[in-house]
C-alpha cells in the first residue's frame, strides 16, 4: 500500500510539472484499484477525489468499478454511490463491467459475515434477492444487457448462500432467455454448492454421509455436462471436486483427480492438499469405504455417521498425500500445508503451460 501511495505522489508531481498530464481519470482509477486490492477503500476514494479536485480529472465508470472492488463492509457501497453522485456520474454512463462489480459488492454486503461458510438460511437469501433485484433493475434502466459474467456472479452468490434452487433458476435463465453458453466459471460456481456446511450460525453442521454422497453424484453429472459442452476444467474446478471427494470419503477418487491434474499440467495448491488432509483427519476411513471404492458406489446412504475406523488405511492415504504434496513443492509447517516456493520468496509458481489438446474429464461413479 505504501508503495502505491508513493508511486501516486510521484506521478502527481510529474503531472503537475508537465502541466496537466494527470487531467485524465485513468491513472487515478488505476491507483484506486491498487489501493482497493490492499483493502484501503478510504485511500482509493481519496485518490479519485483528489484527481477530480486537484487535476480536474472527472472520474468515470472505471474509477467507480475499481472502488466497488474494495467494498467489504456495511455502508461501503453507499459511500461509493455518494461519490458517483457528487461527481455527476450517472448509471446510464456505465457498462456491464461496472454493474457486475456493483452486483458483487451488493452481494457481499447482503451476505454479511457468513459469506462462503454456510447456507445462510432464508433470511440471508431474501436479503440477497432484494439486493440483486435492485441492481438488475438499475441495469435494465441503463439499457445494459446482462452478460456471462453477470450470470456467473448471480450463480456464485446463490451458491454462497446455499440456495440451490435459486442457482438452478439463474442457470435456466442464462441458457434459455439470455441464450448464453455456460463457461468454466459457471460450472465452478455450481460445483461450489456441493459438500457445503449445512445450516447457519449455531445450527451449522457438516454434510451427512448421505448428503456428501449425493453431492459427489451431482459433481459427476456437472462434469458430464462440462465435457458435453466442450468446457475445459481449470484449477478451481479440481479444487471443488477434491472438496466433494473429501466430504464423501472417496479417497481413491481424490488421488485419481490429483493424477489428472498432473496430466493437465495443473499444480495442486497448498489449499487443495490442506483440504484433503483435513477431511482425512476428521472423517474416519471405514470398511464400507473400501467396498465403495471397489464397486464404484459412494457407500452407505443413510445419512448417519459411521464410527468404525481403519487406522492403517487412513495412514496409507495420509502418507501418499504427504509424498505428493512434497513432490509438488509444498511442505507441512505447524500443521498447515504451505507453498515451498512462496516461503522461499519466489512467489507463485510459474505456469506449466497448457495441455496440447482438450481432454474430457474422467469421472468415476
């Protein structure tokens, strides 16, 4: 953040010497975007306002799109909208990118602190519905058509509240009325509905064995749909599938997914391995799991948790996961999986390149 502020001050000084080189909204919008990325909405608002007052750079839609990305507390969206009004920027001047950012910000505000943790219950879903309808109405009034990103945002928001029926309705509208083809982000948002915590607050609980098995079956159906549509999975797709496998105790399927990631030159993240190890630690490996893997089913579907444990099999899977994560450049430090390259200051791993041809995903049922 300090570096962004220093760079902005230097640009302003250079602009003043050049006689108005910063009398455009773009550099101030870029500064606002960088400050919002560091969680400094106050500094971002100041950057936009100073650009307008000191340099006469009237903020545009991009400026407020950047500011909306930094809204993560109640009242933040209202502050940005007030700045828009003060600077005379109307909705009719904005494009779909702005409205998608507004949709995301209003969704975060409506979900409150629950976010991606639980289904939030009916009250949270109703708040989200009202916020979404408000933005979509304004979007229509401005003559802006919802695009693929709009529908992906709507589905992701419904998923964050655990609203499966709402997500299905949005998908139906996207494919039917809007005639837009679902992409990888659409499928990832739908996959994020699976193996979630059920309930909210004190009533929150992990999915039962039966619920997790049903989620795993639904994941297989979504992957079939992805393959049929010719949509290639990305790293987030595999993360969602690994989470579903962990919740359903389908450990051999999880290992098969890790193998497929390697074939596609996708490197599992520290979070991927951490989620699997946590699921392995919290859910006992039972004898019915062994049978389930051999006959291709998900095991018992009565919704009850089993107590019979198989320590040897648990240890074997844990050892395999530890071996794989170390081979992929991760370590376990203080009980958490961390990226060895990031610890060494090398930053994120460089991309390994794209596979030569698009392959359909292999899904075991």
